[in-house]
C-alpha cells in the first residue's frame, strides 16, 4: 500500500505497508543519458538478491521496486565514470552513479531534494566528504578541496574542537547530485503520477576498489502539522533505515565505445 498524504507517524503501520514487487527484466539495452551523462551510464543486467540485511530494515535489490514516503523506487544499477557531463571529479577520483526509476505516487509535487534525503551517500566506499564552509577558500595542505580526504582534523588548529581519540568525528558526506537521464537536466520538482529515470551521483576516491556498494533508503514520514516549526504538510526524513542492500558496481564504458555501440 502506498503512502497517502495523510499517513500518520505510526511505525507499525509504515513497516507493515512495505511489499516487495516483481523483478524488472528489461535493463539490457544501451541507454543514452544526455549532456555527457549519456555515454557514461550504460545499462546492465539485473542483479541477484543479497542476504545480509541491517536489523529492522527490509532488503534492497536491484530491479525490485520499494516504497518509501511519496516514492516508489527501483534501483537499476550502480556505475562509475571518469566524468558525467558537467560533473567532473578532482584528478585521481571518479564519479559514482546510482541509476533508479522513481515514481511520485502521492498527490502533490515533491522537491527532488527529498529523494536525496531518502537515498544518502553510501558509507565506507570513498565518497568525498563535504568541505566545511569555514574551510572554503582557505589555504591548507590537509587535502580539503583537492579530492583527498584527511583522516582527522588537525588537533593543533583548534584543540577544543578536536574529536575524541576513541570516537573520531565522521566526515559529513554530501547529498547526491540528481540528474534526469532523459535530458541530462537536474529536476527540481518530481510531479505526482510521473516516473523519472534518474542518476544519483557522488564523487568517489579511486582508492576504493570494491565491486559493490552498501546502499540505504531512509524512512520518510508525513508531517501534517508541525509543533516544532511553522511548516506543515511535508515529508520528514527519519534516522531509520527502511531498506538496505549491496548493489554491484558496473564500470561505465568509455565514451568512444558507447558511441560506437549506438551506430
């Protein structure tokens, strides 16, 4: 059963409504993405299931639709590329893209940022962290802004802000850049009743050499009236993993090979 606009926050109800649908089997043809993204994201065959699932989270597998908040999401694949159109990594890194079909099953338009909140950057796979605002434009040799990730903050810079040795501070990972594969644009609004084939894209260090990524989809809950703010009627991301699974990575074909395959 899909989320309705007046869904309440009852956890048991939201967990009980999740059903696993049929596996898609039409992902074998080469797809064009648009504005340079075209040649980098090449469709691959559906993948099998993964048995390891986080506690209290439902399994996530490529090709199987899942429902979270106002979205029905089908993860198609993960792929890497040296660049994706206007998204160009720092030297030595590459771009990681998760391709998904996303349908707004609700009754109102939803900002695409909610999709980015529902599908955060995969952890422990070399995603380049966000540069803190105070570090932007600062001269530093700690790797910030150069595509490299410092292990910990320099304790001599600000001892009061240094993380505890037993609990090192985790770098904050960026939200995905979301690209509509049909035309290479970045959608701001996902309209009700429409399905979008999108790529969620992050910059990834080449130091990561795995062939799968752990992907999570976080729970979204509908807020009819907010007691904490002036905002009403919106989707709120929860610190709760609704679905999780291991998604295999398919290296993207070089642009020249992809274009030759189109001829």
